[in-house]
């Protein structure tokens, strides 16, 4: 839903925008929350960042990665949030991969959590992800996943067919792919070294960063994306992942070089309607 269609979003947005910044009540956890934004969403970016600062389990750092040409476009209310805990970094890369690739390149031994720039995240959001990370420290922890599906010939089905069975009970499987909107926790050194190679991800997955991070974690031998955590964001409706046409190509965006590398175990082909969890964000656009 758009902001004007969701009264709850208006209320939460106003509350966060007017709320004073407070120091975290406890010791922040060693996590960097990392995200990016686009020009059309900069006007509401302060609300998103404030929802991250208001987490009951506070992150040590929040980093917003923006295109270099947006230096003069960041609203003052976003700039005022910069400080010890919030940083804005400008990079030449335009694609959404920048929300994670630079952070991983600079500090591969760090726990990184990605999120979106048009969501208000509830105060327990990071705490749930962190608690599940402590239980499963080698796993990628995701609040929402898709399952890569293949046809009888072994080729990937279109992205809109990558749905979980509503009766799915597994917490992890090789075909699970985390979807970034609801929040994903990436443990240290969970990716293949090629994850930061711009020429590769711009060629293979130019508009599908979730798919790129799935492929790179698979190549690294990291345990598959998980459904350990169960809380996303608040009130509204959104189902995860890029729009179907963002997964470039008729085969769902898996170009041949990438397609050969992804796991094909348990290739169930049924069209599946809904993800496993009822996650409900407030959308800010």
C-alpha cells in the first residue's frame, strides 16, 4: 500500500519523526545494519533510520550507502541523524548491491544485517534476528525467503513461481533464497570472494541483488538461507523480493554462468501461492 492509503503508516511515521533520539538502553550488539536508498525515497529515509535507532536490541552501527551524485540531495532531517551510530557513505555504484558489497569488502568479519529503505521496522526486529544468529551462528538468518524452482529440464522457473509451500516446515534448504525487505542477517565470511566483483554482479544479476547474494553464499558453502526468525516489519502488506521483471531474463534471471552454480537439489515444480510467514511491513511510499 502507498503511504496515503495506510493510516497506520502515517501515525507511525509521525511518531518516529517527532520522537527525540535516545541513547540505547543496553549495550549495542556487534552488528552493522546496512541499507541503500534512491532519490524518490530520500524524503522518508529519516523515518526508516529512526525505526532502526529505536530497536530494543540496538546495532552498533547503521550505514546508508548512496550514489555519489546524491550528495546534495540528502534532506537535512536525514543529515541530522549522522553521528557515532549512523553514517552516510557515498559510492559510485548505482545498483542495489551497494547496500552490502562495500560493507563486506571493508569488514568481512562483521555481522551485517540488510533492510529496505521504505519500511518501518518494529522494535523487536533486530533482537529476533540476533537471537537466532546466536543459536545458528553460521547460518544466514532471513525473515522471508523464496525457494528457487526448476522445471523438468532442470532450468529455473520464472521468479513468480519461486514460492514456498504454505505447509513448508523446514527451517533451511539448499533452494531457499532470502528476500531482503523483511531483514536478512549475514554472518562473517559467508560469501564467496567474488561477491564484491562489480563486473560480475552487474552482468549476471544487474537488478536482483538477493539472487546474487544467494549465489555467492552457496558458492562459499554457507548453510542455506534460513527461516529461523519469524518477525519482519509492521502493519501493511508486502511480499518479498524484486518485482518479477527485475530478475532479468526469461529464465528468471539466472544467466547460464550463474545457473550452473546454483544447487538443484529438491527441485519441486508446483506453483506455490504464499510465503511461510505472515510478515507485514509499513510501507513508506
